[in-house]
C-alpha cells in the first residue's frame, strides 16, 4: 500500500455537501491515508470565511468589545455542519474553551488557528480517522521560524504509529506551547510538511480549480491547464503572481522529491497539474509552461559613461537601497546603464530620497524614474533548448503595439521577463499567450 497525503482547501470543506465530496474522494483510494484540513471557506460570494470571523473576534476582544454575536455565527456554522453530516460529535467543550481563551487575551495566531483546529475533529469523525493536533507535532523556534528538523523527527514518528489521520493545517506551536501560524494559505505548507514526514508517494492538493492554468483566466478566456511542470517553474510563476497554492509549500516536498498533484474537489475525474522535480526538457523544447505577471513597479534607470570601469559602482547603489530598507526585484544592466526594478510598496514615500542618495553615491550622468510599470514572466524549462523563443515573444508584443521598456533573462534561461507600461499589461499577456499557446 502506498501513501498519499491530501490537503483540502477551505472551499472544499465549506459545508457538509463539500465535505461529503471530499470524503468520497478520500475513500475512493485506500492510499489516501493522511488528510490536512483547512477551515471552512466561503459557501457563496456573500459568505464569510471562518478564519476571517475568528480574526474579527480577536480584534473585538483586544478592544474590549463583546464578540458574542460574531462567535455565535462561528459556532452555528460548525454545529450545522456536524448535524448535516449526521455525526455523533459534540464540539461544545472546544467551542466554549475557544471563546473563553479569546476573551481572556489569547494571541491573534491562536484565534486564527481555531478555524482549522475545530474543523479537524469533524473531518476525522466523518472518515473514522484519528485526529492529530498540529501543536503537538509541528514546531517553531523561539524566533518564530519553522523548525523543520524537530518537526520531521516528531511528526514522522507519530505518523509511523497511525495508519490514517487528519491533521489541521495552518499552525503549530512555539517552544512555550503558544500557537504560531504560518502565513495565510499556510495549510498548503502543512500539507507538504505532513507529506514529507509520511514519506508520501504524492502530495495531493485539493482545491476548487483543476490544476494550474497557463495564465490568469481574468486576462485570457479559458486558458489551458498545465499538465506537468517542475518545482522551479512553479516557483517562478508563483513569484510573478500565479496563485493556486502557497509557493513556500514546495520546499518540504521538493527536498524529499515528492510530486505535488493539484486537483479539483468539484471535478475529481480531472487529472489536474502534476508538479515534479524534473521533466524531460528536450521533449518539451519550444513549449512554454506558463505566463504570469504583476503590476505596480517602478524602474530607476541609471546612466554613467564608463560605469563598467568604476570599481564598486553596483555595490554603492545597493548600499543606498539597503540603508533605506528597499528590496529590489531585478537589475538588468548594459555597459553604461543599470536599471533597478523595485516594487512600489518598497519605494512608498522614498523615491526622491533614494534617487538623491544614488546621485551622491555614484555621481551618475542621469537617473530617470519610470513609474507605472508591470513585469511579465514567460516561463518554461524547454525554452533554453529551442531557437526563436525570444523572437516569437518580442514579435508578438510588437504586433500588439506593446512597447517593451525592460528585458531580463535569468542564467537558467527558464524565463524571460519583460517590463511594459502598466496600461499595456493585459494586452501583453494576451499577445504572448496567443503566440505560444494559441488564441
């Protein structure tokens, strides 16, 4: 018997009907032995996520405002799910303790984690699986950083003694026993951690989409699903804005060489997207994997004759950014030019100061500031093995009337990043997609 770890997202566990779908998926394959559960998500666009309600409870408690009505919404939701599933399960004690703890000043992390914690026993009871409290097996150090080594040791030992279990996602514990959460979307990370500890053959991430799309469906109508991609390609696409799962979730399974399969709870027959350590790039040569991008960047274009002969030129510029607490995204350069691409959020209220300090530090011939920029990454492991990829990409943008303001390509030749005016962002993505994938 193999081992599959399945993480189900909030939309997959939003109500009893969705939980029943998840149960049927799990029971259809005996290898699906360890389940990571999210908090119930929205049942409709007008609904509220349970986690958001818990955040609201904490905010009220912190300000000394009664939150009984908000908490009643939470309690009614869970008790309604239990009743609709016909379970012999009483959550009263858990709910009362949670409300008392929040009222007594429990941390925001504690409040936020209760969405997953309370859903765990429901999923476990529905399946007849054992329940594991993540606070007992997932650990953070005193600085709040995930303790991978201790977690792997304790969790793998626990799972070796349990054939089937449900582990809530999103949180673990600090050395003093307090609850610590991962960032939002952290149930994906929990799923990967459990998959590694279980020595899983595959980590199935069940959500409400049938895998990772080649580009944003809000920009391109019904884009194709990516059948297979590598961890590195996922990282590139996720960084540039593609969102299906938390990109940090790839690291625990990548280290163990465990494939990730992104699946749709509402369409379980669809194979979804398989994320693997390596694919045969020669087979896929010429094919791109996906297109992703983000707006809200500013480019600082620095010009100075004989820049390349001046020792420490780049270092002094980076020191200016460091002193001002500014991180940069890309730094393409020429013999007498250097462009620094920075997210607007990093430069907020600092543009003039940074420019003046750069002028003092390196005495450039000119520094130009180009706001309202967007970056678009065309990603594909096979790109390095195919002629004409760049020509096709730039040609498609030219035909669409999009002016390219910046070009950057990593040494791996896995992606080509172009900078365009933010107003041309959607048009540029559509043009690239049509050129490589088809209209």
